[in-house]
C-alpha cells in the first residue's frame, strides 16, 4: 500500500519554543495508527500542525499528503484534500446552525472536486443517515454548532462531521476524553464503520481504553517532541501496565 | 450660527408652512420654535451627543418642501413593492408627505386608522390632540423642537381599544429630490387598551443628493397593548437620519422595537421609553452593519418610573472599514420602582483596524430591590471559531461571513414576524457579501 502521509524530520515551534523536534511518521492507506505519550509531549501540536493551525511555525522538515506538499496548502484546502481533525476541544459557535455549517462544508468539498452543490433532499438524507449512525439526537443538529453541547455530545459531533465529510485521513485528538463507556462504544463503532482500505486514522489518546474498540495497526510513543518508540498494538497494553516511565528513561539515556 | 438660517426660514415662511398643514399641527409650532431658539441643534458638546455632531449636518444649503410641491413619483413603479411574500398593508411617505393614492384601500379592522397625519388631525381631533406632541419632549431636545416647527405631515396608526390588527402594517419612507433636502417626518402610533399591532418601517433613498431627515416617532401603548415596531434603514451614504422615538407605556403593555441599520450614511437613533404603568415590558434592539465611513449612533434611554417593569436591550454592531459605531444605553430606575428588571447587552465587532466603536452603559438606580445588569464587549472575530470552520474546508472569506451573520442572529430573532425575519437574514447575508442593492429598491419586498 502507498503512503498516505509522510512526515519527515518535522520541527515545530510556537512563540520561539520548539515543541516538535524531528518527527518521522509514515501512514499507509488502510492503517490505523495510535499516538500515545505523556502530557505535554507534543501530540496535540502534531495534530494541529497537520490540520494547519496558523499559531504553529514549521521550522524544518516536510509533510507529504497523498503525494502533495501539505505545508504549502491553506488550511481549508487541507480539509478539502481529505485531512480531518477531530478537535480535542471543539469550538462553540453561537448563531451558526449545524445544518448551515455542514451544508457549507459539504458543498465546499464538492466545489473543490468540481462537483455541483448537493441537493436539499440528498443533504437532509445524508445528515439523517450519519446522525443515526452515531445515535445523535435530531435536536442537536438543529442547534448552533456545539453550543450548549455536553462534553460527550461535542465529541460525537466531531465524528458526525467526519462521517459527513468522509476524509482520507482522520486525526482523532483525544476523542475519548469526556466520553462515558456507552458513548465511547458508539463513537468507536462510527469510526470503524468509516474506516476503509482507502483511508487512514490517527488516534491520539492517553488510554488503552479507546484502543480496545479502535484497533491500531501501529502504536507510537511521543515524548518531548520525538517519537521514542514504534511497535504493534501490544505496545499500548504494555504502556497501560507499566506507564511511560521505563520508556522515557531509556530515551533519555540515548 | 448654523441655526440662524433655519430660524429666518421659519419666520419668513411661517404662513406657507401653516397653509400646507392643519391647525392641529400648526398650534404646536410656536412653543417648539421658542424651544429651538434656546437649544439649537445638538453639537458634540453635550454628553448625550458626544460622538455625533448633529449641527454639522445642517451646516449646508438644504431645501425644504414647505409648499408641498408634488414630487413626481409613483412608489409602486419605483419600488415594485408588490409584497409577494411579505403579506402586509403597505403605506408610503414620500419624503415627509403621505402618499394618498394607495393602490387599494386596506381592509383594516373597524375603527383602525392608518394614514396621513393631516387627515387624522382633522378626522380624529380629540385623539390627535391627546397624543400629538404629548409623548415627545422638545423642551430639552433641539432636534425634536426643530421637527415640530416644520412637520407638516406624517403617518399615523391608531388602533382603538380591544382591537387586534393581525396583518402587519408596512410603511415605506422614500427619499426623493433633485436638490439637497431637509425632510421632517412624523410618525404617531396610538394603540389602545388590549389592542395589538405590528408595524414595519423601511427607509429608502432614491436620488443621489444629500438628505437630512429628522424623524419623531411617538408611541402610546395603553394598558395591556402590544406593539411591535421594526425599522429597517437602507439609505444612501449621503443621507443623514436623526430619529427620535418616544414611547410611553402603560400597565402591562408590551413593546418590541428593533432597528436594523443595513445601509446608511450618518445615523442617530434615539429610543426613549417611559415605563409608566406596572408590569410594562420593553424589548428594544438595534443592529448596525457598516463599512466605508458610515456612522451609526444608537442612544437608548429606559426610564423605569414604577415598580414591576421589565426592560431588555440588545444592541449589536458589525463595523468594517472606516465605519463608526456609537452606543449609549441609559437605564434609570426611579425611586420606588421596586422589582424592576432591566437588562442591557451591547456587543460589537470591529472587523477592520480602522473601525471605531464608542460604547457606554449608564445605569442610574434609585431603588434597592431591583435586578439590573449590563454587558458590553467590543472585539474581533473569534480566531478559534474561524480556525474550526476553515478546518472543515470552508474558505476564510466564507467563514468570516458565516461568523458575522451569526453574530447578528439574536437581534434578528427579536423580530416576531417569521417571514420578515427570514427576509432580514437573507438581506444581512447579502449585505456582508456586498451585493445588496443599496437603494432604489425595496429589498424587503423584492
């Protein structure tokens, strides 16, 4: 399988402080990668840089996405090329209804591909199908984006948007935080349904718990801006048992 | 002195002014004149006009159509206000005169009058005399005095007690003229006990000359009356609008007034409410969307004179390019007006670096068992929200539009006519996209 994402020697700073210090990562189509690591290791930074957050400065390195230079793309173009970030902290946008938001997003994706805007009836059907897949209340999609949503509803809403936009690469940044076990199961099953041989998922998490439902092919440990270990799914179980301590000590003595 | 030419004009043409009006209107002029000579036009000196020098607008050669020379315009042709969707009774004021050739006579409920102020003053002298100039106060406002000196006609809605006007009324003000013009317009709204009415007022400019418009709106909300007044300004950049709304509310009356400044030149709107009967309720809102060098000043004064009244204020501004917004919200809770509830919100977006917002809440509270609050923010578009929208593939320009339109939503939501609200949402969207037909067309109806 070809590489969907190719990150080489990525260095990223914010306000002059280096956060990512040389990341190398390859993700192939059809794969699920998990990125774990202690707080402050740079996991969310990596996710936000991929999505195109302008607060971060890439000082060195390259990112190829589906053969294209991701770093040269505006952030909206990255989304339309198929990069999707499920936010750790979804933003509340009073006054913008979920329906209008999703219609605009879906149509911008279509326009980018040279397609006509979606018809009203197809759009409503799409909304209903995806909403039902995630067991979301029909009231939620009539409200303003994330406004007054509970923590769990916000995370479900992220996966709902992912389902609507059908990305090539989905980055789930701590999608499990704030979810109870039932919601976690629904969200995970949603992600699994959307996962095919043609797309890939990067799951950022602190806990093995989510990985019981979304089974990764590869697990990476990020620490102090570097990937210090990459292995199979057994690594996550090992970390759950032993913590990061021993890995970090090994990394520091290198 | 800027005022001198208007003082001279008034004295010279007094006979003409009277001849082209009615005795009811004429008998108010002398006292107003005395008041004007004392007060003059407000400059930026008094606190209430700090950011809007009204006198400057008059410091030019302006014509006044005191002899009521007919203005050649057929508003139906000029504006195509056929009202396909917005099902209203339509009336026109051409400058300050009532257009008396309506296409059809609206079938209003029995006893309801909607039409010319002149006609009303003759047909209903008792009601006219009880209300005209009894709600507005020209003793301390030079513009109100000036307007009363020169006002020769206007629009009246009179709804007698226990009468409900279901279908909204719509007044379309058309500014039309070949030379720079001063227009002095009156609107009188009398709504009796248990009566209800909704009125939409739209301002349009047709010609590319300078218009300086003074407008005095007097509203009497009698016991348990319900009034909705929505104003939509779509004037040209050469128009100056100085509007003074005075409203007296009796027991359990409920008044909703919202002013949308969609396109304008220089605007000052006063909203002066007196809550005179217990359990009266006021909802007043304003929205300004401006760019270029447009100036919008909203001044709200909520006077809680008796206990148990509620007032709710919501004013929002979206300022682009070099535009200016001014808001002053004064709440007065008089001694003894216990259990008053008065809430004020003012939120402003300065989208460009050159836009200016001057905002000032003023709360004067002389009762000790009240709930009053005010909130004021002035800022820019939320960068996190912008990022979130763009991260879903929405281009930056479009994302900004969505956020600006969203910002206006709660003011538009004050409008309690569904179809008008939808129309406003559509117009606001167009306004932000820069493809609003600026004037010459009634955007509400088309």
